[in-house]
C-alpha cells in the first residue's frame, strides 16, 4: 500500500488569479516568492507553475536592477519584517 502524502498539493496563486503579466514596479505582488533574506524561493516551495515562476523571476530581477527591492538583506542589520518597507 502506498504511503499517503502528509502535505497538501500546492497550487499556483497566479493561475488561480488569472494573472497574465507581473509588473516589477509592484513588489507586493511577488513578495511571497521572496524569502526573508530577499532570495527567490523555488517552485517546489511556492507552488508556482513554470510559466509564472519565470515571470516572477524576471520581475524580481528587474525590480532589483531598478533598486526597488534589495539584492540581499544585510546580515548585521537584523530586521523584524523585511517586507514592511514594500508598498
């Protein structure tokens, strides 16, 4: 007999919301795809589909280049909520 899953299947939030385009100027749209140190979280943790994960990655990279979000959080300066400053 096969073992049962101990976790529920993750669904893509962008497919459920029928999102066609992610704007890099709106960091609150993809903040759940970032870790507390502003690293991009993988698909297996977020549940995003391949198409939307690539859109999230491109939007985050563009936002980093435009200095909307930082590349990494500082190790020395500990913040309680790194997303408090995001719109």
